[in-house]
């Protein structure tokens, strides 16, 4: 028996003083590797559950999930688990404590040329490991593009032939059994191929993850194509295989199962959880995306019902809400940028990232409703809302602010957005970064007395981190979160402090925790 992938840790929620986890493993002979908890685990046998079995990359693969518990205490604990003779430690916060979080997105390359031009592809994963060794992270939030499927158009003969057809002919063509198998085999084998890289595998085995997909987990630009393409047989086959493997590898659920954190009353992948004084909410912005919507009315209702059920901060509710929006809610108006891209070499890569953005005209009403609901939630629950975003291959800080009469205080009417992208994918070309920095508008009037803006990176005079980066979110004893962007080739992180809603400045000197 050979382990082809894993273990990959997944966070399944916490309740009382129990931290719920699972570990995913792929083996090649139908035998479940031996799993054991040697320290910190809650009582009870850990058994393997088979959640998938198929042929991938010309080899048989069986996917196993191990569900286990870690007992939390008054102080942080370290649990150790072993799999087939190897062991890993897991850092677990004290019961009720806010977790230390690492956030990343864009774990891959959209082209072979970008890969070849990158000296150390996983350098930032190695940086995560170095920071984790000093001050452990409790959760790893991955906000989209956990792998890139772009190479399927070059690797799969059936897709090459289909793509060469005139569009009107291709959209009418059924998917052959051979092409269906090629697509399924490609996605099933892509995760073991990409996630088995040593630096990535080390962190996936050590820090429990919560993942939400974006377009490259399916195909570049998914959901923003013309309806005749979006609904054609080939695109449907690609989506079906991407959804199957996302469920198995990223959500760690078998067919017919739902992730324990999945929001009720919606058919897709949006999820939410509470961890001490923190709530985490992730939006599935790809399953239902079309040129005219990001999510359906039913899915938005599930999101807002979940928020409405959270108690206020003074009644055992969260002090911070981290909302994962794979695409930034606050960003320049790309209608101007797209019109200007014709002057830049290599513009197609950036266009693919921008054409389905929140600020595109068909999505602006959805965006505005989301902003209103989050501002209302923050004021009602005295909870600081912070958006976590990726996708655009730069780091940035965004701010949404309401000056409407009746707000309890200006501090409670502020939503921060932290964009971190990408942990592996390179930044856009320098000419594009120059255009972003010096030509695009950084502020927008969203509604009467509600505005949003991209602000300068703290401690700098620029608005974008034009290098690969990842984000550390470290809580302190005062209820604050310290957001640290660790960027490639930068000796020190870029830092922003996220205060809880309704905080009072005391004049005490701020002290940053590790990470």
C-alpha cells in the first residue's frame, strides 16, 4: 500500500470544549493506512471511512477519511496523530479562545510559462511553515484556486479537438464517453499531483483547513461565460468532475454527504462556524454564478439567516466575523481597466481574473445588498466584519464605511477587507501593477452615505502588494486581530490592526503577538 496523498486536515467545527477534525488520505490499493492519536486526542477509536474509489492518472485510488476529536482545555494543547508510521502535531487553542489563522489563495500557476519563470514555486508555503514553527496557527483558510485546472486544455486530447471547433458547432456537440473519462481522470488525479508537493503537503497535514473554491478549481472564468457556452455539454462535464473532486478532496465528504459546517437550506457549499469569539462565513460564489448573478436568492437567504441567528457580542456572540469572498468586494471599477488592457502585453491573464468581478454592472446590486446586510449585522451585533479575499494576485486593503444617520458610532460602521493573493501564483506584470497603482480610481460611492475604497498599505505609499503573499491573522488579549501580509522578498510584514467593534482607545502601546 502506498499513500498517494495526505494526510490533509480539515476543520469540522467545535462545540463546548471539543475540536472536531478529519484527515483525508488517498491510497493506491484499497487498504486504509493505520491511523492513531498518540497525544491530546479525545477518547474513542478512530476508524477509516471510505469516501471515494476510482481510477486516476492510470492508477487506482481509494480516498479515506478519519474523523477524530481533540479535547480543549483552559490552555492551548498540542495533539499528535500518526499515519502509517509518520506523525504530525496539531495546535489547538484553549476552549473559547480566538484562533490564530493563516489565509492564502491562488495555490498554483495558470500557465507552464509562469511555473518555469518562478525559481521556488512553494517558497511562501515554506514561509508559512517557518512562522508556524514559532507561533502555531490553529486554522488554515484557503480562499480559492487551491489548484489550477488550466492545463486540461493542453493535456486532454478530447478537449483540444473540441476547442478547435467553431463555437456554434462545439456547443452543440455531445460529450463522448472517452472525453468524459478523460475529464474525470484529470480532476481526480490533479489533487494528488499538486497537493503532494512537499512544502504544501506539510502544511495541509499540520494545520486544519477550511477551503472555498473559485474559478480555477473548475476552469478559468467559470460562471461568467455566455449562456450557450456555460450550458453546453462539455462545460457541464467539466463542472461535474470539478464539483465531485472539490467535494471529495476539499470538503472531505462522500457522495450524498454534507460537510458539517454547510449552511442549511442551500444546495451548494457556503459554510459557517463559530470558534470562540470569532465567526467564519465562506460564500460559494461559483456553483450558481452566471453573467447575471453571483448566488441565487435561496443561497443568499441561507447566508443571511445564518447571520441573523448569531447572538450579539454582549450575549455570547462573536466579536469578529471573517467573511471569505473569493473575489474582492472592494476593488477598482474594472470596466475602465478592461477597456485599457489592450495596451499591455500578457493582458489576457489579467482579463480572465477581472471580467467576472463584483463591480461588473450585472453584479452591483447583489454587491450592494451584501454591503447593506453586513453593515446592519455589524451595528446590530456589535461585531467587527472583515472580508478575506484573494483571486487578483496582489495584496490590498479595502474599507467600506457608512456615514448614515443613526449609526451608533463611526467605528461600528466600518468593514475592512484584507486581500491576499497569491501564495504560489505570481503577481501581474509590472506594467499592469503600474496601471492599477496610478490610473485606476481607488474609491467608489456605493450608495447614499456609503463608500468603499482601496487604501494605502499601512506604512507605505502604495495601494497594492505586487508580490506573492499570504496573510497571518493573530489575535491579542485586547480582542484585536493583527493582520500581517508576508510578501516574497520583504524582510518584514505589512501590518494592519483590526479592532473589535465599539473599541475604546486607551493610549496603551499596542503590542503585536507573533505572526
